C-alpha cells in the first residue's frame, strides 16, 4: 500500500516548481518521490488551489476491516 506524503512535502514540491521551474523528473529526484506523485500533487494544486489530500472514499471509517464477499 502506498505511503501518504506530508502536506509539507506537497507544499515544497509546488513551491519548487513555481520558483525554479524544475521538470517533473527533477522534482521527483530532489524530493525522493515518483514522477507520478509529482504529477498528482501539481494537478491537485492546479485544480483545487490546495495541496490538502482529497477525502478518501468508500469503506468503513471506524478502523474495522471490511468484510470480503465470497
């Protein structure tokens, strides 16, 4: 399962892109994340004006594992 990146890291990615005009590949290398992560963070910032993660959907929120249907 992927690990969520911090809001601080998301902000640093967006700021580096704006200030230094680095490529997605350069940003990924600098911050130790994948290029797809950089793409998602920058798209989220463009579309919503925020880097806060979107709410996750589906499943119970009480910490219990969901029942599999067999």
